[in-house]
């Protein structure tokens, strides 16, 4: 009788261990599959963007060469947005230990370039991901600034650029209280705006210029309201 009990316990333990191993393998496989999907999405978005930006320096922002790459990117993005939304709707925000910063960057980039209603829909999930330490605050900041610009409001942290056809050049979308922008950025762990713009966009931040642009933006907006 005692030997039967011992045998039963050994079998039970063995089955439990096997189940745990199988669960771990499934989890590992799932995370690897998700990472592979996100890596593919990243490449299909960034390769045409990189080519577009390189050609822009050579032929100009409105050239056919640039428009071809922009079209490729837009077609890829439609598919990528469907994939990202399916991931978020099914699983919520993924655990960063499986994805790393690159995975989060991929998800946020796709959302960033989606229509505003999509970005607004997933903004609460992004905020919760920040609270849960699954997402860095800088990604949330970028999303909030993009929504502000699309609503024709001043951006808070200065990460959004816009192409102005009248000058055929890029500039920062007008910023709320430009004098204190670095203070706001530091509060959430971001570096100085001048450094960010220089590294990310090869653009030089000029405080006096941005103060005038913000003033002009507010003046025009008030005139439109009246």
C-alpha cells in the first residue's frame, strides 16, 4: 500500500513538472513569435522611411523618388496597424521582459503613425503601461504631443516636427511655454530639447525663434475664434 502511494505521488509530481515545462515552453515560444512579428513590422516600416529620408536630402521632399517610398511605407503601415491592434486587443500591453525597448518602440511607432482616433483609443492603455512600468514615459509623451498637434494645439514636450511647404523646410510644431520646455522634459526623464532635435532631426533649436512662433500661433488661433 505504501509503495502504491509513493508511486502515485511520484507520478503526480512528474506530471506537474512536465506540465510546468510545457507551459514554460509555450510561453517562451509565444514570446519568441511575438518578438519575430514585431521585428518584421519594424523593418517593413523603417526601411522605406530610411530610404525616403535619404532621398529627400538628394531630391527634395516633394520629388517622385520620395513619394514612391512614402507610398510603400503607407501600404506596409496599413497591414502593420492591423497586427499591432490585434496584439493589444488580445493580450493588452506586452510584458517588456519579452520584448525589450525595441518591441515597445515598434508598437509605439505604429500607433504614432495611425489615425488620431486609433491613437486616442490606445492612449489609456499606454498610460496604464507606464504606470505598470511596462513602457517608458517618453513614448507616452510622444503620443500626447502628436495628438495635441493634430488637434491644432500647442505641444508640451517638443518632439513633433512639421514640413512647411511655404518655406520648403521642417520646423518644430509650436510649443507651449518654450522657455520652460527643458524643465518639463527633465521632470519625466527626457534630455534637453536642443539635444533631442539635433540628434533626431539634425535641427537647431533657437529659443527666440520658437518664442515668436508660439506667440504667432496663439495670436492666429485667437483671431480664428473671434
